[in-house]
C-alpha cells in the first residue's frame, strides 16, 4: 500500500513538472523495476530474453527523455497575417 501511495504521489508531481511524453515513460519503467525487485528480493530467475527486453525498454526510455522537444511549426497563415498587420 505504501509503495502505491509513493508511486502515485511521484506521478502527480511529475505531471506538474515534466512533459506528458516524459511522464508516460513511467509505464515502461515500472515492469523493469518489478523485475529487478523480484530478482533481488524474491529470488526470481532472470533469463536472457528478460535481460534483452529490459535493456530495450531502458534504452527506449533514455532516447525519449533525452531527445530535445521539437518547436512547433509556424502556421502557414501566420506570415500573411503578420505582413498585413505590418502595413
């Protein structure tokens, strides 16, 4: 129960401080955390497929979180309207 409260609180805090794209990556990281906790605390075995999947998820999240956001394109009507306003 305490873990859920901490996780939800962290999620709400992130929503207010980061972009939705970055906040959405929590859904990919949570299973990775569960695998790690299961391995260390539950004595579960981790096979090569699980390790590969974990690596792919982590690399994807790193790419998502480190790629700079693109600036929105200027609408096509903005230039003609701006030129009219300058006259």
